[in-house]
């Protein structure tokens, strides 16, 4: 059973999402909160698999709530998915840096919402290639930042660096396997080891780290 926490200051949206999710045999909404502070408290109380969190809320916003959840070792199993009205913007990018596994727009169709919850519950990032391209576009006008010493890429093997670069281009494990001429299981192993070494919660964090470190440059868009 996939346990979901809803955090949004709009009661109507929460009730709509609950109605869609609770009807599924493998999904259960365990709690609701109207702000980030309440959401973090309920996350600690219920330990959900997924926290669907609005990005703009009173008291504590979605970015800070995400940061608090990501920083709590007791909540390591909670995958945060950001909800936004506006599609990809600077706030969503900040949320990904804070530890979110991905994001959804609030006008998502029901079947896509259900699919997204199941994808996030597996530990996969909700970053489609189109979203990854928007991440890249951000770096066309902004040079990469230096990343913290704890997340330097020097500890990665050559194959792990290659796998991270392909993740940052929006490729799935199967596509990475084809590109590197290895099995999908080996591709997944390279990605998982890189996540462990870089202290990344998920693939979304790998994408951010790849661009902030300069491992992948904006011009790499045309090499896919």
C-alpha cells in the first residue's frame, strides 16, 4: 500500500486529490495539512511514502517543508513531490535542490496523477525529458555553481560519471544501458552507486548536481 500525505492550503484541491487517490486499491491518503509546518509534523507522525506538497503556502512554504523533510534521517523514506500551478519555474528548481523527487502541475489529469504517485513511490524521479530540458535551459543563461566538497564528483568511477551525465540528459535506465552498451541492471547499479556517493536522495538530485558541478554543460543538449 502506497501511503500519501497531502499538503496544500486549498481544501478543495486536497479533497479532490484524496477522492482520486483513495479509490485506488494500492494507494491510501493517511493525512492532510494546510501548511508546510503541519505537513512536516504529519510526515514525522505517519511516515508516508509520498508527500504531495504545494509550493506556495502560509506559515512554512513547500520549499522549506521539503528541506526539513530531506534533512531528517527519520524521513529518508518520504518522497516529496511538489505541486505547482505554474509548471516549471525558479521555485520548482529550488524545491528540487532542497530534495524534492519531482513536481506535478495541479491541473494534471487523474491517470497521470496516479501514475506519478506510483513512480515516485518506486523511488524514481518525476523528471521527464521535457522537464530536464527546462533545467538545462536555466543553465544556458546561468553558469554552473561550485558544489559542496562533500558532493564532489571525484569519488565517482568513469562509468558512474558517464551514467550521471546520461541521467542529466533525461535518459531512463534502459536508455542509459543502450547508450553505454551494458545491461539495464548494471546501469541501475551505476546510478544507485553514484547517488550514494553524492548523497543524492534520487535522480532529480543527480540532475541538479550534474549541472552545478559542470559535469554536463548546456551545450550537451544537442548531443542526444
